[in-house]
C-alpha cells in the first residue's frame, strides 16, 4: 500500500512539475487500466437454415453456336467413260513382213477374227478348239494355220523306264495318228498338225527317242495326205545345246 501511495505521489509531483493542475486529464485517465468485459459470441439467426454453396467451376463453358450444322453436298458419280476404240492399223491386202502370229486357246472374242482380217498374220495357232480356223483361212488364205490337241495317249510311256524299254518310235507314231485321224479329217482349216503336246525330254535318250518319233509321225502323216509340224515344245524350251538331238526330226521333215 505504501508503495502504491509513493507511486501516486510521484505522479502528482511529475504532473505538478509540468505546470498542470491537479485535475486528471483524459490522457492521464487512460493510464489507469479499466476492466474489460469478456467477449460474447454474436447471436446466430437460426430462422433460415444454411445450405452449402455449389462448387464453383473455374473452366469457362464452351460458347454455344447459333450457326446451323454444315451439311456436305452429296458427291456426284463420275461420268462413265466412253469405251476406247480399238486402234486398228490399216487393213493389209496380204501378209506383211512380220513373222509374229497369234496363239489362240479359245476363240471367244470377235477381235481375234478382226485381227486376222486386217493384219493377215503369217501364222495362227489353235489348241483343241479348231473349227474356226476354216473361217480364218477364208479371211486370210495365205495365213498358215497350225492345230494341236492337248490330249496325249500313253503320255507316261517313258516314265521310269530304261531306254531299252522305250516303245518303237514308228509304232508309237502310228498309234498316235490313229487316235486323232478322225479329228484331222474333220478340220480342213488346219494346214499343219502338231504332235505330242509340249513333250519334255530330260536326257539324251529321251531326246533321241522323241526325234525319231516326230520324224516317223511326219512321214506317216504325209502318206495319209496330211501335213505335220514337228516340235511343239513349251515356251522357253529346248535349251540351245539340246537342239542337236532334235536335228534328225528337222532333217526328216525337210
């Protein structure tokens, strides 16, 4: 208590020393702390229930277009091109200098005969379907016609046999001709007849037998008033060294 009084007295001395009266000023009054009432919570209005706010979407929505959707026009079908006109060369009165002819498996296109009428090829070859060659000869009499049948009687006659077991070439040629003699005579539009369809010799013995068979066939057909065309190999055959084995047939025909 005495200490409090001493402090108060000291304050009064200091105030008196500043030339102020003894009446406390508002400023000095603030130096004396006053009790602060405890804070009270604000009343909550419960009359309106609180609802959670929806989450905020930060992405901007895409702009809505008022333009109508674009509709692609239908694609027009391209016009059908006119058929190409065959570029036929000028018609010839007789065969020209070319030795290139045509090989016909089936006369199923009118352009085949049109080619013969215009170009008059040196040679025309047909297989199995042969009756139309008579018309080809009328359209181009100088054209050489060749006929061939793909059927070969006893075509395995040399398979797995020793050369000593091969049939006699003259006998085999006679049997071969007799197989087709009626068809030979039924097709006068054929100038020359081929024999064995694409015979494939595989050894010198095969070659020698085949050359003898072709020579016999040509001679026997000549005796019957028919003409033979020898060889009838497949495309790309024979290899050049093998031709020496076939010379006897060429010599007999000549």
